[in-house]
């Protein structure tokens, strides 16, 4: 291989490396809570109200125990096999059906209130009854620019926005951290609220703690592919110009 050709090959290689270096953009750094610049203690943060009100459509897991396991078992199976781990579905009238007790109104009550009510009504039938009540079908949905969008089943009564995002694989590089939309079912319609994860004030928002049926949507940043393409073309044209100049010198 002649010296001019070797020089040409070397120049082409250097030019291609330069094109790759300048055309490729570095990953955007992921940053949250940028307004917290030092160690501090945040005041007036919100806390979750775990005494959620039961409403039609909720599914309740109700476990009943007593000193008589045989009798208790009768109360742990709802008509139609809905009891036990499957749960009792609260109908549109806000009631559930229990053995011996019949239709029991539970809508508008908390789990604690339902527990107290059942203990009172079961006392004539069971000795020393023990009742636990929990929700079975509470969930939130996370959509948009996250690693794994989908539905999160709630094992507890509540989940924070950060926990939901974490369980969904965190925000992607293209996710807007200052415009996280929370959609919440409200009386008479739906509420739409944007939260800013760049600002620590998110911890004081009543939407920081998510509720059953909340939807979290992470908006995408504006696409920048056209700008990147123009830059790449510009680099290629510059590289070709350099190669042309080198070739003319070699000749």
C-alpha cells in the first residue's frame, strides 16, 4: 500500500471517528428534587389517610375467626363463592352478603368501621369473633415514559408517586420530570393535576399519595431527532470537505 493511500485511509478513519464523536449525543442526566441543595428537614409534608371510604365496586377480603373454626368457616364463604381470598364485591347499593347476617351496608364506611360493625352483629352467632377487613382490588395505572408501564396492584391501602414510578422501572431519559400528570376520579368527574419531581414541593402535594384507580402519566420531552439529523449531516459534509482537501493535496 503506497504512502498516499495509507495517509488517505488514516484520514478517513480519523474523520469517521470524529463524526461518531460529535454526532452521538450524551445521555441526559437524570435528576430529581433539584431545589434541595443541602441536607435539610422538610416541614408540612403530606401523610396518607389510610382510612379510605368503601364504595360500590370495591372488593373486600373479610376473614372471620372464632373459638369455633367450623362455624367461622361458614362466614368465610360468600354466596356464589366470592368470600375468602376472593373477596366480597360491594354491589351498586353499597352492600355485601354475609352468612346469617344477610345484606350488610358497607359503602361510605372505613375498614375499621366495618370491622366494628361485623363484630357487633356476629356476637350472637360466634364466641369471641375476630374480624379483619382489607381491600382486594385496589390498583393504580402508570403510563407514558417509564421503563415498565402497566397496572400496579396495591398490597397496602396507599402508595406514593415515587413508589409507583419506582415499581414501573423509573422514568425514561425522555420523560418530563417537571410534568407528571395524576388523573384522579372525583365526585362528578375527573381531576387532572401536574406534579414537578424537580421541586421538593411535590412532598406537600395531596396527590403525592396515590389512591385507588389513580392514573399516572409521564409526558415525553419534545423529540429532537430532526435537530440531531441536521447536525449529523453538517458533520458529514464537513468530513467530506476535509477528505476532498486531503486528496487534492496528495495528488
